[in-house]
C-alpha cells in the first residue's frame, strides 16, 4: 500500500460509515459496562427488593430477547413496572433491581420512561407521540413494556430482563 493510499480522502460516505461503526462499538461497550454496574452504582431500590432469586420467576412467560414479565399476585392500586437484570449466561445469579416506572404516568411520559429504563435512551418525539396515543388501556401499556423489553435493541446488553408489575412501595416520610 502506498503513502497516497493512507492519505486519500475517504469521502463523506467512508467517513459516515467509519463514524457509524465507532458509534455502534462505543454504545455496545457503554451498555455492557452500565449493565455490569461498572459505570454507575445500582439505583436505590427505595423500599423495593434489591434482588430477586431466579427460581421464583421460572414460570414467568418468556418474551423475545430474553425478557420475562411477572405480575405480583393480588397487585392492584398504585402499580409500577420494576426492571430487574441478571447476566444471561449465569442462570443462578439473582436478578438485581435496575429501576421502576409508575404505571399511571401520563401516556407520553410513560413511553419516555419505558424507553429510558429498558433501552437506555429517550424515545424520539415521533415514537413518543405515536406510542403515547396508543396507551389507552392497561393492556396497551403492558404491550409497550413487553415490546421494548423483548426488542433486539434491549437484547444487545446480554442481560436477562425481568419485568415485575407490583404495588408501589409506600412513600417515605
């Protein structure tokens, strides 16, 4: 290869592809580190169990992308979606609390909170508006959470996601 080949202008398409490849690799590393707890400490569970044993949730339905949904028996009233994570490769590891979304948030706020918790990014405005308009029932909110948790984007983190619909803990104070 000549010196000219190293200094040749790759053109806008070449630079765009290089930038996209670097962005993709950086995101994968950041997601992996965040999920492994190396970037930020786990959130304070605030009255929620900080971890859950896998055997309890063996009967929870499995969604696409290594996600499960489990409903707390008898849950009614102030409900929330809790996300617990564990490495896919370690079946004996407990699920660790990663965050929660109140079930009764206004529709567009619920969409954004679900994207942030399950995908680690905000919903784009168009998706937020479209999905927000669809959230007219309990089933629609559950379907959104299931869709995001079972998505290919969520599965990139190589973590098993357990979504628990549970009663919100009492407010402190």
